[in-house]
């Protein structure tokens, strides 16, 4: 009986976890970040972005890129450690 009452809460938590995973994938996907950096460069070269705005946005995306690469390295390290046991 209690498990039936807790089902909506469990479903909500599972949904929240899936949303978080998808957001992380979007925020830290190296390919997405590389495309954003490239688009920023193109917009800057076409005169659509001022130098200061370009530098600010480029710096933010570059930091995110470095974080994403670090996450990838950790994921591979964790995977290698798990499979070597």
C-alpha cells in the first residue's frame, strides 16, 4: 500500500533525473560547444558581434568546453577503472 502511495513521488524523481541528464548532455556536449564556438567566430567575422561581446561569449563557451573535456576524461577514467577490476 505504501509503495502505491510513493509511486507518484518516485515517478517525479525519475523524471527530474532524466531532465537533468538531458540538460547536462546539452550543456556539456563537446560537439554542441564546438559548433557554438564556430558560430560565434563566424558572427564576429561577419560583423554581427562587437569585439567585447565576442570575447565575453567566446570565453564563456571555452570554459564550458574545458569543463566538458574534463568530464569526458573523468568518465573514461571511471570506465577504465570499472572494467579493469
